[in-house]
C-alpha cells in the first residue's frame, strides 16, 4: 500500500519486494531455526558471503545469457547483487584453496533477480543452500537431496514430490532427436518452461530452433510419457544405449534415497531441465501438488562439476540443493502464531512502582524468560489490552502491595485466573509453563 509523504510524494515498495509483520517474521525465523538445525545435523558448516559480487564473477558464463539479464547491476560500480548462492560459493572456493575436502557448506541468505513479479515469484527472496564440493560420487548427490527432503518434511510440507533427471541424459535426448548442438541450451530453456505453456506451444518453440516437426513431436512424447521409474529408465537405456552410465547413476541415486527413507515420492521426469547453464549432471526439483495443479518448485538442485573451474585453476566437482524459504512460507500460509517472542508482559500500577518492575524484568530475563514490560504511563486496563493484542498469555502485575511485599501477581489472560507469588516462585512457575 503506497503512502504519501508530508511533501506530497507517493512512496511504495520496489516491485517484487514485501514487508513481513512481526507474526510473519517470527514464523520465518522459526522455519530458519528448523532448517539450520537439520543442516548442522548433516555436517554442513556455515559460510557468509557479500550481498554483492563482482560483475566479472557473475558474468563468467555461469548462469547463461537469459539469467544474466535478470541481475541487478549497481550503477557506477563493477558489482551486482547476487543472483543465487551457488556462484558466490564457487568464487569463495577459488579464493580459499586450503579447505579440507570434501567441503560441506550451508548458507541462508537473500538473493535478488530482476524477474517479472508474479505469484510465488519475487525480485527479492530468501534461500537456504547446502553444497558438497570435492566429491564426484552419487553419495554426495544423495546426501544433498536427503537433507533437503528432511527439511521439507520437518517444515510440514504436504502433497510434495521430488522430480529427478540428468542434464547428461537430457543432452543425449536432444542429440537423439536431432537438435543442433548450438541450439541445445535454448532447447533446455524451452523445456524448463514447459509447465507454463501447452504441448503445442512447446513444439512450436522447438521448431523455431530448426527442429523438425516429427522430431519435436516424438521428443516431447518421449520425455512426457507416464511410466514407472524402473520402466522409464529401462526404456531410456534401450532407446539410447549411450545413456547406460548416466542411467546407472540415476538408479544408484534412487536406491540411496530408498535407503535413507525419503519421505516423499521420487519421480524420474525426463522433461526436467533446470534453466541455469552451470548444471552438468543429476538435477532435481521438489514440487507441491494442489487442486489447481503443481506450484512452482519450492526446492531444487543438482550437480555442477565445471562451475568452480570457471574461477580457479583447481576445478572441483560440486553438488547442492537450494530451498526456497520465501516460497515455502507462502505455501504453508501460517496464520496462527504470535506477534511477539515475549512469554510474559510486566504491567505496573503507578509510576512509583517502575523501579521494582524493572528489577522484576531484569531477574526474569536473566532466568531465561522472554519478558516484555510497560514503557508508557497508561493505566492497567490499557496495559492488559496491549498484552492481549500481542497474544501474551501471562501478565505479571506489579502494584504498591506487590512491591512492598516483594511479590508479583501472575494473571492468566486466557483463563482469567490470578496468583500472588514471591518473585523466585513466580520465575520457577513461569519457566515450567
């Protein structure tokens, strides 16, 4: 909602950005706490990188021409806001060559893309990334997928499934159906947007690249055919024997995820492309199904073995997963929760009791109780209204009698009950509820 300044100027948020009120912010921070705990349990260590990177880093053919156009370049500088958290990691690895390998990192931060704002697509959003650098083995892919799915389960995502494919296999499919090598990157971007357009439109776009009508139709039919994972991989291997090695890797990944006990259905989807150019191997996306169809992916990732070599003479294999915190928050649409962390509100009757109220707040906070307190000269009824508005269940009331007897009165705002206790007993009681 736009506002008007005293000078008459109309001011609004930049397109594709938003504010989060206290209730929303607390809900997001609770999500972040869950995510970070799972990352730590899996042995990932945190790093922090600048919000902006050198344009030379960001334009090193890592993203592809289309994505490069979406960057926010900072006028008058050779820097731009980061587009994701993966390229900054690649730059970090190039600048820190003495790290023990494999290097397992996580980062939770905001990124910016000059995209057209729409439902579940913002220009500023938050991601939680994990990556393993230094291992070419499928076990690293499985670890990144398993941790990602663990997070989605812990956050309470329902009707979720994971789609899996391989960029190597996708390239083989393009060659099999006679897509020219110099048109394959463009074809992959067409596949990446298939879910947003009709089959007919996808075929039309492929034909615009010079793909024959029969090849375009046969290719779309091949990659979209609904089959069990096992049957799909068998058919792929039979149709394209050169895919055998990559198919075996996919079978291995599926087997490892079964061993992990993946909480969601895993589907081999040969149309899955992932638009960024740096992917080189297995790729995946987690999607949520609704009555209206699939929502945009809420988590994704894949292998990018060549990216670090763009910034260093010491290339290293790498794989990672990225969780879209902003999108997941919108999917969960949590309307419950509190507008404050405070468990207790300390209300005082009369200004003469303010010093005792401060001493009570200090002792409660030192004991680990999240305590808000009155900082106005409002009467007790207004203070109780304020506490109620914030959803604080317990109010500690301090009047002259309580101060003189070194006691406090605890009021349960939901039950309407009151209890007079000495301060130590009150602290012990509040710590247990």
